[in-house]
């Protein structure tokens, strides 16, 4: 019984983590993040990366929720 309960607890935690990740991804996508198309060279890539970091910085991570 102990092994079965442990397995159920692990599966429940896995579902919770997956749901939290899904919420974060949905929230991020709702912010219409910039798309990188691969053109424009290093300068364009750097600007895209900076924009992505700014968008990601505004998200609340699942492990920060209490």
C-alpha cells in the first residue's frame, strides 16, 4: 500500500507541475512574444534575445507562486 500511495503522490505532483508549466506557457504566448526569423544577422538576434528576456522576466514562475 505504501508503494501505491507513493506512486499516486508522484503522479499527482507530476500533473500539478505539468499544469503549472502549461499556465506559464499560455501566459507567455498571450503576450505576443517577438518571433525570430533568422534574418538580420547578429544584431537582430541580439535584439530578439533582449526582447525575449524582457518578456520572460515579467512572468511569474510556478515555483514563485504561494
